[in-house]
C-alpha cells in the first residue's frame, strides 16, 4: 500500500467537500473518522483520511495516489483564480472562503460516464435523497454503467434502481452519450462540445454546463440552477446578475461572447463577474444554501452582514 501526505487548510472538511459534488455516489464517507473510501469507478478502493491539517492518501497504485488531487479538489487553485473576480465581488468571495475554508471542486474526470449520470439524474429531484441512492443501487447491480445502456429488458433496472422519469430518460440518454463519448472526449473546442451535448434529447444547459465544469474542469462555466439563483438573490451585489436562464437553442449555436441573448443571460453575467471562479462559486453556493441558509446557520456565516435575507 502506497501512502501520500498532503498539507491542507485545517478548515477543509471532507464531508463539506463532497456534499455539493457529483462524485458523491461513487464514494463512502465516514463522518466520525473523517475518512473517505472510493468504492466504485476509476481508482476504486482509494482511501483518504483527514488528520488535522494533513490529508493521508492510500492506494496500491501510484497513479491513483496522484489522481486523488481531483477527488480532493486540489486541482483547482483558489488563490490563482480569485484574482479573476471583478472588484465589486471580491468581498463576497472572501466571505465564502472565510466561512467554508479553501475547499476546491471535488470531481473525477476519468469517471465521465458516472459523473454524467450523476448530473443527469440530479434534475428535478433531491440529489442526496434520490440521485445518490439510485446510482449506488445501479453500481451494486452492474458496477459498470455502460452495461445498462444495452440491456434488452429494463424491468430489473426500473425495479431495483428506481422507476422515476429521470431513470427512464437516463437509460436512453446513456446510450446516446456512449455513442458520442469518444468524439466529445477528443474535442477541445468548448462550443463544439456544448453543441454535441445539447443535441441529445433531454439534455439542457444545466446538464451541459455541469458537464463542462465537473468533467472538463473548465471552471469559467456554471450551471444556473434553482439553488444558485437562491444564493445570488441574497446579496445586493449579486441580485443584478440574475436575468434569464440559458436557452438550449441559443447555447447550441453561439458562444457566450457572441450570443444575441448575452445581455439578459444569467450565465453570461456570472461569467463576466467571476471568471474562473464561476464554477467554484456555484458549487460552494449549493453547500452554503443547503447547510447554512436553510438550517438557520446565519450566526456562523461570514456573509451575514451582506445578506438581505438574514434570519
């Protein structure tokens, strides 16, 4: 067994790191011992433990020891990209860092099928209650999700995994994604990738921009979802960023910079304000709203003096 020790911000909590991440269905977290175990997917059996200001990483293969940086969010350099943020929004970003620590974006780009599935199945449902359960049921049955796309009889899936509309659509979309996967993974032009994804039935801008963020690791994009809008409306400095949501037919054709819709588009406004911190802010906003705003955690929030909806 190989070991690696990484010094990190003492504020970093592995549970908080994973909470907003689409990698969550692939891992098991022991909140008492602060240990993470990657049960499925690429580099499965990877073990990660937080010990005060150190992270201890263990696996039999060196490539997986190094790959742990993705899962720990260490690939994203907060200190570098916080400089991207427009001056008006610096205080907001600093308040988020003071509240949650320098938490990166936990992901696993080599688990693209699994992460794409996690993103797709998170639509219009409770991610922690349903999406995580559905995917863990699927992993327990098949381990390799590719097999699901080519099953002749879907009854076992619908019975064992779930019978929701998300599951039924996912099976069809999974086939389409696997057919496009190599072309998408080899493409370097973001607009071409956007267009390929958005041509898929049931795939809209939220799924597409989450894919770009969590699989391509392009943090200048952020899915505009209900939770992020809830976060933006809490502060006078970010309320003006709220406009129209991205439109599939336009995102398929135009880059953000050349889109005819950009003056009213929330995504364009967010990207202009936060640059490469856009994806980080969206990810942290999910954690912030779910674990503080919705639970009466205003007393420990460093943004409470800026918040318009303090309880």
